[in-house]
């Protein structure tokens, strides 16, 4: 291959790498750099004017002697150049073009390699580069039954806790139908696992499916025997139009509103190779925090008049300044508000109208008293606050029922998962029950918009996600 300009190729993350470079440069002029990068760090060998320098700047070899201006004849084979070596976490070694060890313990930064690069300026390199690393351990699984004309899903699990890899393309083929990929894969990183979804077009019956996955550590090839049946399973939902979670504006403090969803699954009659016995089926339900502020915050709980001023003819305005008021997803600043009272031309009382919501790290807000008459002498006040922990729980809850009543709350059943910042559980639907219902509850506790995401995945790889929002105005933080 011929390399010129900037060239980079993705590698599955590696702590240790071996490499071999064989080829030639078209001239001694120009510059070139061959190396590895990752985690915003680089490691490279430099080629300049016929000399080779290691990553620590040491000159150790030459190249392209046959293109030099020497008065003595030189063997043309010296135009070929070779370099090889090994990288570990904090050291490296390398061998020169004669195969001799040039450095046994070089020093390098500890980083995970995820790219190889070869950049040139004013010259070209013609040759081959070989890179060897430790394989990443993976598992690949796929569904054994799927609905004819529906979705077939495979899943790749990364079993290496320290490294990730990238997927560039996927393909599934069968002699008895087509499997079109439903997503675009272009350099998608796999840290834990990745589901691959395909749309089936074909007939009922057995399918021998070949899965091919192009990654940055090579091609994954697996074969699966799956049965296309006329089993249907899907998630349907409709908002309760009278209590739509997207329309909570003006609702009272501590008001609750609900919406309802359903999951439906049915086994139709099959015959021969397409026959599948009715069975219980599991679905996974997750209601997860997706936006809005959680954590510890200040709220203004009161204010004292520190100087009453005089000569007020009208009620002055009270403005809170400073601190770090929370900015909602809609761009609204959650500042506290208050009202002043005057008595005989003097500031007598500051009453908190809205406690607001402030990041604790920003400190206390201050109070500015303004207006109230042309000849007024401005009074002053000082705010004091209380801290409050705002969790995801208490705002949202989800319950499940196999009928139209007798809902079981996830929160009361202990299905809140802190690592997910949400509720999650696996629910088994009896083979005799075609559908289950979900009730999602949002409680109005403050005017900061809280966004939640409902995800349901079930039998036959049905997977649906819908975003839920609570948009509240006019309520108090405390």
C-alpha cells in the first residue's frame, strides 16, 4: 500500500501491541511519523532526512541510502526499510532494519491504544504494516424464535472489563429470507454490549442465519438456527388525554397525574416447523431519569429586613441576585421571588413568594430593594436558605397490572435501581394473559421540568422507548 498525507486506522483498545513495518520511502526529503494514539496521547517514530528517531527523540537508524549523494555505490536493497517492536503499558522495545535490538526498555506513558497512524509530508511510503494485539473476549447470542416479517435480534457482549471495540458494519443472511439491518453502524463503540436488530422478510420456518460483524479487531462470524413463527408481540401505548403528563402547567403543588400504557402479546395457530407452544414470557420494564435536576439544592426560606430605609411612597420591588439559580431545560431561571411591605414610609417585612432553586456550590443569593418613590432611601435585607435533596423518586413512579386494576408500584416493591437512576424490573406475563398495563405517575413538587424515559423490551425482541415530561409552572420549591 502507498501512504501519503495523514492516515489513521482504528484499533480495538489495547494495553500491549506488537508491530512490523516493511517498505520504502520514495525520497530522503520530507517528514514521516509512524505511531499509535489513544486517550489523547501519542507515541511515534519519526523519519527525517534519511534518519530514524525513536519516540524519545534518539537517532538509531537510517533509510534510503540508495537515494543519497554518496560517492560510493550502495546496494539497492538498502532502499527497503524495516522496523519492528513491542509496546507494553509503560515501556517499549524495537528492532532496526537489520533485525538487531536497538532499544530494550524505552519509556512510554501508560494509555490504551485505539488508533494506528502514518503521516507523511513531502514523501510517500510504499509497504506493509502489521499490528498484533490481545484479542477481546466476546459472546454473541441471538433469539431462537422470532415473528415472521418481524425483528430478529443478535447481541454482542464485551467480556473484557478494561477495553472496548468499535463496530463498523453488520450483515445477516439466510437461504430462506432477507434480514435488513434496522440501524446504521459506523464506528459505534461497544463498552459492555450491543444489540443488533434486523427486519425479516421471508417465510415461516427454520432459518440458518449467518451473522457478520466488521469490527476494529477483525470480522466476527457466527451462525444461528432460528425459527420464524407467527408469534406476535408488541408494545402499544396511548396517553390518557385528560391527564397528559406533557401538560401539567398550572397544576397545584403535590398534584399527581397518571398516564397508562399497555403491552400486548399473542400466540396465533401454527403448524409443522412453525408451531410454537404457548408459554409464559418475560418483559423488561425501565422508567429512567433522562433530564432535569436532581441532587442537593438551596431554596430561599425567608428574609430579614436589615435596614428599613424611609420616605417610601410605594411598595418597592425585591430582587434576588447572585447565587447559582438552576436553569431548566426550557431555559427558565429558577430564581426566588419575594414581596415587600411598607409601614409609615419604611420597609417593614419581606415575604417569600417562591423559594427558587439554587446550586449549593454557588452560595446564598443576595437581596436588592429598589423603587418605591423618587425620594426613597433604599432599605436592605438578607436571605437565609434551607438545603433540600431532590431525588428522582418522589417525582416519578411506575406500576404494573395484569388487569385494569390492582397495580403494583415498582417503588413500593423495591425496584428502584440507583445505578440506573430509575425503576427497572423483569415481569413475567402468564401464557393465558394477552396483555399487561402500566401506570406512570408524575407528582408536582417544583417547577423544574423533570424528564423521564420509559423503555419496554419483551418477547420477540420488541423494544420501544418513549420520553415523558412533566412541565410545571407556578409552584414552590418548598
